[in-house]
């Protein structure tokens, strides 16, 4: 970090000398020596970008702008080419984002973490599950968007925006895969876990649109909301890990 401070002093000269506190703060934000430096800065930036894009999508829905037309066109296109076999397959897969399955997996994950003596991770897991669930319900009751019932493969209750299945899948499977990747030493295993998680999340989201129970923007909104909570989970994970390591040493 001291080398970074020296580089900033050398690059900005008089300005850096005049504001040493600012230089120190920048060096803290950009250093790669610990999580609170560049990694946390990047995650904070990603969180801000996600919130901005999510708010833009929500604004488009409220003002009935171009996003609505894209939603209707994409839903109609999928409905015209809908296959019974694919619908049945996606109907089975879409349950991987349901409250029943995700809460069940979270309970199983909690038991595994308990046996691994990772109590802090259990707390993080349920903070994220409760948080994403609460924000999904707030979003649905705020925007009160009706589902595309005229093309629905099956009846689904509740409002449409954002997609709870997509948000929960992004949060839960994203967090679990992050923990699994951190616990794998082989690069091949890390890639396998990561690709599997991404594929699962995408399948859950696509199934919601294909089955006609959500619009495209509902799923995108769910993904963005879930990503926000996933970032929170990663920050909490790394924060408690570095804090625990510092206390042990």
C-alpha cells in the first residue's frame, strides 16, 4: 500500500502533497493487499451499477416505455414456438427457483455448514434469503404488474415484477457456488461449479418466460435484485473471513 501511495504522490505531485488524507484513502481503496481495498471497491461499484440498471428497468415499466414493447414481443415469439416437451421439461426445472425448493436447500446447506462449524455462514445465508424474499415482495406490491396470463402454461398467483424465482436462484445458487469455488483448489473444479451455477440460474429465469408466467424484464429485474444480494453475501463472507483470520493471528 505504501508503494501505491508513493505512486499517487509521484503522479499527482502537488495535489497529493496538499491532500495526504485523500491519498491515503485512495490507496486504501485501490490496494490488493486486503479485501477492504480493491476487491471491496469493485463489489461496491457493481452494486451501484446493479441498482441503477434495476431502477431504470423499473422506471421503464412505470412509464410504459420501450421495455414493455420488448416484453410483449419476446413473450409472443416464445409462445408461437412453444413445444409441449420443452414446456414439460422447463416446468420441472422452474421449481428449482421456487420457495419450497430454495428454502429446503437452504436448510440442507445450513446443516452442512453447522457440521463444518461455519455458523457465520449460516447467518449470512439466511440474511440473504430473508432479504431477497422481502425485496421481491416489496417490488411486487410497489409495481403491481399483472402476469401474461393469456399465454401462461400454468396458473401462477401474485404479481409479476420482479421474478421471485429468478432473484432467489441468483442469490442462493450464486452464494453456494461462490462458497464451493472458494473451497476448491483445482481450477477445473472451480470452473465446473461456476458454469453449473450459471447454467442453473439461466435455466430458471428462461423457464419463467417460456412458460408465460413472467415477462423478460421481470426476470432481468429478478436477476439484478438477486445479484445485489449476492454481492452483499460475498462482502459479508469475505469480511467475516478476514476478520476471523486477523483474530486468530
